[in-house]
């Protein structure tokens, strides 16, 4: 039995969990999900629904950080107490060989205190605060969903020594690889007739009206007036569109393949989807705790993989930004993702669980 704790905020954690649980199940493992989220579609194993630890919101007397040693452990909160009690009961009953934590300092520490090995999903950004140091120090392994060639330069040696850099993980990996292979075959078949036009040629500045695909959540920069201003500033040269809210993986792969440039926020999951599709991209960091997205955008830009920005550009900056991304191309994403992270991560977790 392997446990997999899934944080409730954002879609990336649960998407990653579903992909890894499927690969682990193929290897004969039973994977139990632990989360305050409902059981997601496609989950093959048991799912333990945990009480929510932030509803109702505790008052200031609850000291949720325990004097700065933790991120969230409010006193006198029935949801938090019930959550930890449910995890403790499950551990005592099921005796898991490993628990993957994606992500929670408190769950990682609690499970390890119960004598269970812990694999912590690592996140980019400044993780030098006391709670993160505690969780990363005690973890049996750190699972980093980026390649070793773009590893964090600020991590201490004791973290790097136990980190598995598996590369970016996306639900689009297999579909994008198949789509790329089919496109390559089709292009080769017609190239002798002079009909084929490469995507690289299509994205050259001056090659006609080009397409921007915007991958962004709701609210904040990247929505409403910001996008309209960017659209107006690039009118005549670029068209802007968004995918449907509930686009399937296959639909998204097709939309990405048709885009000349993708504009995307710096969240791990969204960036991984663009990486899987190998599309030219502008990655704009949103304001997130610990500067997670700022580091992602900065690293991508420094390594020449994508245009990485730490703020949403001014309208007048957009034409040059998009042209720069188009010229840069998408081939550099192969250094971020080889589309094999799911199997690689599952191999790491299976080996860890096998130690007990």
C-alpha cells in the first residue's frame, strides 16, 4: 500500500496524483488517495476524504504557524484535528510502505512521526523557511518535476543528494508525443511535393497573421483588460484565443499544435503542458508564495527554453515579446521534459516502497 496526499488548492496536484497513481497501479501497487478533495475521475484505488482544515477560517488566537515552525496547524480547529486523526487511523490500519506528500509540511512531518517513509513533492522557489526546511530535511526522498539540467541552484547538498529529478509531468505527454510523430510522418510524406510548410517557418516574424493561445486561470493578470490591451497592441499581426474551459486533453493538444506562441502562467502543470507540446512560449510569473513562479520563469528564460517574464508586459511590449518567443521556438522544451516523467517517478516511488 502506498498513500498519496493531495493538496486541495489548484488543479496541478490532483492531476499529477492521478497520473502517478495510474502508473503505480500498473506496477501492482494499491494507491490510496488522501485529500479534502472529492475522488477525481480516473482514480483506480481507495480514496480517503479528509476533513477540511481551513473551514471555518480559524481566528487569530489559533496560532496556525505554531510560532513559525509550521505552515498550518491551527489550535482548537475541529477540521484540522479530524484531518490528522483520519490520517493516523488510516496509517494504523493499513500500514503503508510509503506516503507521497503533494504538498503539506504538516502531513509530511506527521506521517514520518508515525514511522512511515515519506516522499515529498518538491516545489520551486525559496524554500528556506523553517517549515520547508523541516519537511525537506526529514523526507526520505524529494521528487522534483523538472530535469537535473535546470535544477535549483540554491538548494543545499543534503537535499540534492536525495532528489529524483524526473522532468516535467503532464497529462498531455503521451498524446503530444503521438501527435508529434504523426505530424512528422505526414510532413515527410508531402515534403517532396513542396507542399509542406514547417511550423518553424510559420512562426517567423512577417510570415502572416499568427496565433497566440492563452493558457490562464480566472482573475488577476492574464485576464480581462490585460488581455484586451495585449490583443489591441498586436492587432493585425496576431490573433488571440483561449481553449474551452473544459477542453479535453486531445482538444488541448490540437490547440497547442496550431498555436504559433503560447502565453502561459508559471504554474508547474500549465508549463508542463506547453513543454509536452514543444510550443514556443511566453511564461509570465503570477504572484505566488515563495516566488515559485518567478523562479520557474527566470530559469526558463536563462536557459533559453522559453521567454520567461516576472511580470505581465505593458501593451507596447507585446509585439517584441511575441516575436522573440516565435524566433526562439519550442525545441528547447526537450531539456525541461522528455515526456517520460510519469514512468520515471513511478519507478522511484516503487523502489522507495520496496525498501520496507
